[in-house]
């Protein structure tokens, strides 16, 4: 019985799983920020290229 209680106490004190979950959540948050930034920059960059394309004149 004591061995079972010791195992339960050791499991309750073990923070490796919680740390892994925290790192996973942090990585997911960073990924969302990167995807949002790249999408925003890509949209703005597309507008710049369209503007430049509109200003270019084809040679005669």
C-alpha cells in the first residue's frame, strides 16, 4: 500500500508533462503569430507588386 501511495505522490510531483504542454502551447502561439504576420505582409506585398505592374509600360 505504501508503494502505491509513493507512486501517486511521485506522479503528482512530476512536472515533465505540464512543462511539455506549456512548451506545446507556446509553440502553437508563436506559430499563429508567424502565420498571421506572413499573411499580412504577403497581402501588402501583393499590393505593392500590383502597383508596380500597373506603372510599367510595355515597350513598343
